[in-house]
C-alpha cells in the first residue's frame, strides 16, 4: 500500500510541481466544460453519505479520486484501488465514468460527477460493483474567510481587464490552477508558491563608451561616474562628453517554487526580455469564451500566450506545455 500511495502522490504532484500541503478541493475550484477537463484532476471531498445508512466527515486527503487518461486512482478506507476507466460519458447530472477494478475484473462500477449550473462539481458518487450501494462524496464550499484570503492573492477570472494589448504592461497575473498538457495533470497552485507573471516596460540607459574619445573615457573612469550620476547632473554630460542611449525594453518576470521527488524545493525566478507583442482575435469564439489572444514573443525564442475572454478579461496563460488558469475557470 505504501508503494501505491507513493505512486499516486507522484502522479498528481510530478517531479517539478508546486510545493503544497494536502487540502480539500472545493466546489468553486474548477469548471468542467468537457469530459477531457476531468483528466488529470483529483477530487478531495470532505464528507461522505451512504443514503439511509450513515453520513460522516473526514480530513483533507483521507479520501481522494484522481482521474487519468485510463485509470481512476482512489484513496480511502475500504475503497482504495486502481480502477480502469472504460469510458467517460456526459449525463444530465454531469458525467459518468464506467469503471473496472484493475485487479478484480468482476468489480465493475462507476463514478458519477455531479455538476451544478456553473459546471462545478458538487459531489462525486462512487459505486464499486453492481451489488454495492452508491457512496456520495460531497465537496466542500469555500468559506468566506478562505475566499477572502485567496482573493487577496489569486487573480480571479474577471479581475484583470485589458483595454488593449499595451495594457499588459504593469500587469501582474497570479494563476490559480496549473494544467500540464503533456503529462495530463492538473494542480492547484499554493499561495506559498507565489506563482506569478509580471509584465513590465522599462526605460534603460546605456553609456556608449565606444563612441567616446579616450580622454573622455579616462575622465569618466577617474571620476567613477555611473550612468545615474551623469543623468542626474547635466553639466557632467557636457564636461565628459558622455553619450548615453535610451531604450524602452519590455520584460516578463516569472516566479514560482518547484518541488522535486526527493522532497527538495527550489525557488525559480526568470527575468526574460520580450521581443514583440501581438494581438489576435477569434471571431468564432462563443460568448464568454476566449476571444482575444496576446502573443508574447520572448527574446529567447519562446512564445507565451495570454488569453482574454469576450469582455477582454484575462482568462488563462499558456507557456509551452503548461496552461495556467485564473480562479473561477
């Protein structure tokens, strides 16, 4: 069992996932617009109910349901195991995953995902075999205290409005959810990981010594003058003949914390120059969908995409195989 728990933990945290403690997953954490949105997600409920039999609450992570492309990983007393997913089908209440126990094919059951009108999961209902009762696992609601605490950090779905592409400069985006599109994993980003994207436009001054005479360079060096000294006192510019070029340079600053298999953590901060910023429009996007795309071309050759909804609010950020969602998506 210890080996299986370890495998499950690695499956849903990964080798370079954000460091975070185990907590419940809340109703408002994720919207499931399509069956594929379930892949990589882990439900961690707070309460179970067997109709007409019993109802009980439990701690975060005591029961969990992790959905992968082919399997459902379940942790919890009496029901833990790995179940093959035969198919995932839409239903009037949400979705149903038809299951077969990987070690005992006679155990064929299902997991129902019950969605509310906002396409959020209120509960998951598990049935291990045709001869057993369904168990309802309720997902908790976010308390007002937790909502207020999270709201101070995470960027909500309609919190950042960008009137045009240049409104991106000076903007900080703090995503709530990370989707690894290669490994098919989804993960809530802990506040302690401080994951953020910050876009800045900076004025940079450069002293062009190659354009100066030797005696001018020697004078600047002998007086130990910096660019700030020269800009602060215009008379020094005249005296030394200094030539200063001014450029406007755009940057992306990305911060996060990574957790490795051995338990070690690493703070990551990247300060990358932006070469170009372009905007594209999807005229076929549905109302409320991601209509606008800001294409950020980095000087190192990478592309980063900032998606805006039909009202030009930041919805998600995509960078390589990783997609970052705002809270409420």
